[in-house]
C-alpha cells in the first residue's frame, strides 16, 4: 500500500499546497479520496495518469474537496477510459448530471468533441469507436457507515461533524494486507472517527487551525485544531498522524516545531506535517 498526498491545503489560494486530495495505491487498484483544486496537477506530478484512478471517494462536497472532479472525469474520458466509479454523499449525482448531462455545464464542449468531424477522426486515430459516448461516471450516493469490498482491500466509513446540516460529511478507513490508512475528511473531534481510527497505521487528519484559534464551540465542533488531532490520535492508538488542510499562516517560521511539541505532550506516536507529494509506503 502506498499513500500519496496530492493536496494538503485549504480553500485559500496557496502555491505551496493544493486543496484536498489523497491517493492510496493498493497494487491492483488505486483509489482517490477527494479531488480539490490543484490535486489533479499533483496527481500528474506524482507519476499517475487519470486512467490509473479506479475509484473516487468524496468525504463531503465543499468545493476545496471536489473542484478538480470535472477535470479528472473529463481527462480520464478523453484518455479512453470511461465510467469512473464515484462514491460520495448526495447531491453528488445531481452535481455530476449538471456537469456532464446533455444540458450540463460542459454540453458545448462535449457536443463538439463527439460530433465535430475532425474531433471524431482524432478519436478514431486514438483507438476509439463511434458513436463516442459522453462521460458517464458511475455515481453511487452513499450514507455514512457504508462499506466497499475491493480486490484485497476493504473500505469503511463513518459520520463526522463538519458542516451539517448543509452537507453530509464522512471519514474513511481502508485496510489491505494488514495495513490501514484513515482519512478524517474535514472533522471536529468525534467518537465515531476515533473508533474508525483504532490501531491504524496512518491517520490523515485535517488541522484547519491551531487549537487556540477556535472562535467558539461551533467552530471547534466541526474543525479540529492540532491539540484535538493529538487527542484523537492518542485515544485511537494510531502509529502515525499526518496533519493536513493547513492554512498559510500555519507554515510560518517555527510554527511546525511548535505544533509538534504541543502535540507530543498529548500523543506519543509519529507526527508528520503533510506536504503535497509526500509518499508513505506501508
């Protein structure tokens, strides 16, 4: 199992960090968690192609977790591999239809690519056949608690607190060959995520702010700070915690050392400040 961090940033524009995206290469299959802005380019930088992605899982539907969804689907389709299996909360089906449906946002592009004679000739030269179908991701709208059984791997999910009641939000765990990676999505502290993370090798956890920056109970309820992440990792007995979803000011000089020192008072495992294109082999 190989984990690649594609995007470790937030919605803020930041050259250092793309928005949320994570690849788990399971040998026979490669799955992606979330598809935020900039994560598609990072995928290419990491040496993967759109056609390498076998399944896409959304934690929730904030745009910084799905802005490159259309890019991934379109590029995978244009490279000749069709229906991408997509799992996520509602309304991902409606969003997909409004992007790629006959009256969707990309109807003009798709009409041209499938009906313009030179475009059809290029498609045939690349090994395609006519008539060329439009992109049609295989979308399954899921509820927290669902699971997926793959070739030698299992995925489980749980409900996490973040942007309810406006969005359904989930965390994920994938297990394969005795190794495990948990992705919190965006989440405040919660028992369900702690239990899902129990004894995991890696916990990728959002850290949108420093703990002392929380602006009140509602803020902290849906967005963990670094000390809350440490408490979750300690309670779950995970081996390594990777902090992600960083904001620019959290990369200021000396801040990483401060974060690790304060977390180490609570959690005794390995602490990693995630950076785009980091890889971890399990």
